[in-house]
C-alpha cells in the first residue's frame, strides 16, 4: 500500500495563496495542506515584511513535481520571494491525496 | 551522533488529534510535534469542511514507521480523510525524540 | 535549475527563537522559515510545558548542515529540549534561500 511520491513545498507571500492553489489545480492536483509561516529571505526582505507567509505542500508523481516546480519558477522567481523544493516520500493510500496522474 | 530514522507525518481532521497521539503511544513513541493546518483532500471534502486539521509528526525507526502507517491506514482510511507518509531523516540525539525501540 | 541541498529543521522551546536565528546567521544562512508548533519530548517535559514551541527550518549545503547540527547539539542538548534533523531536498533557485556558501 506504499507508493513513492514527491512532496512539493512552496513558501510564498500570502497574497499568492489562491493563485498557487489554482496553479496546482491546473496540474490536476486534488489535495494539499496549507500552513501559516513567517520567514526571511535573502533578497532584502526582512522578517516583518514577510510575516504572514503561506506554506503549501502536496504529494505528487515525479513528473508532476517537475512540472509544478518549473511553472512556479517561471511565474514567480523574478518578482516574488517564492521558494519551492521537492522531497522523496513514501505515502500510504496515494489515491486519496495529490495528483490524479 | 547522527542516526537515520523515519519521519512519519499524519494529517487528519482535528477530532482525531488525541486518538492519534494514543496510537503513537501504543507504538512506544515518546516525542512528537503538532501543527495546525488547513487542507483539501480529493474525496469530496472541501477546504472549509477540512479547516482546522491537525498535522502530527514523529521520528521513529523504520520498523515502527511501517507499523504506525499500517495501523493508521487500517483504522482511518475507510471513513476519514487521513494522510500518512514517511521520509528519511538524519537526526542528532535520537534518544530524546521518537520511539524508544 | 534544481540543486540538491539539506533541509535542517530545529524544534525548540520558544525562548530560544532569536538565539537560534543568530546561530544560523553565524553560519551565513540568509533565509529560513518559522512555524509555531506544540509538542512533547521524552525528557519529562509534558505537552503543556512545551506548548508554544518554535520550529525553524532552512535549506543549506551538506557541509553547513553538519556544522549547524553539531553546534545545536553542543549548545543545547544538555539543558534544553531541542530536536534537530536533516533531510535531502531538491530546490529550485537555491541562491535566494539558505546559506550563501
């Protein structure tokens, strides 16, 4: 019942919350988890400016993970403080979480 | 001082919070971390219904990780929106966190 | 555009929050994410005592990860309930997050 998937985590300014969920849906992602976080990046943004950031993660196939990371980078890296990274996970019952691919 | 363990993460409706900690204790887990999250699954549950979910993780041996994942799946997958997954971690001072096995 | 890094997570009593960020800065870390968590350790500290803990993570090179884990262990393991662990991550655009090394 275990399946190897990728956990994709996106950390971004809160204003991008809905837009990022729409991005995930375009990749047929049907499950995700959202957390409030604070943080500090290295581009001159200080902790108080960045307060109220959002961290979104989802569990998807390796192919979908690559597609999501590339779209996030292409859309947001130039003008936003967005971080996106991928990790290997073993998931029980993957059919109820993540992409339908 | 580093030890390879498994990080087991469980995301579930908040009502299962105490029950899931009891499940961990039955596997001799003595340390865990709890976070409030929101999320959306793929079983017809929308974000507002699922708001106020809980994410629990612990660091345990591979054997204990498998046992916990199997018990969570057997107990909760049929009737609840529970996600459980495992990741490799290198931990400093594992004796003060996770299972006593 | 993907780079293999280490995600270092530190879970600690909230009172150590600023001190831990100072520790990260000494290792030239310029980006991190902070979350509020609750938890329970195995050293006689109960959940209510530990309530209001902080979880800090950053994405750094393997060398910096080892250095941070060793310093956290040396400074805090004797007298505090601090957990620190490392995971492999693939990061897009690592230059805007984590250590400058």
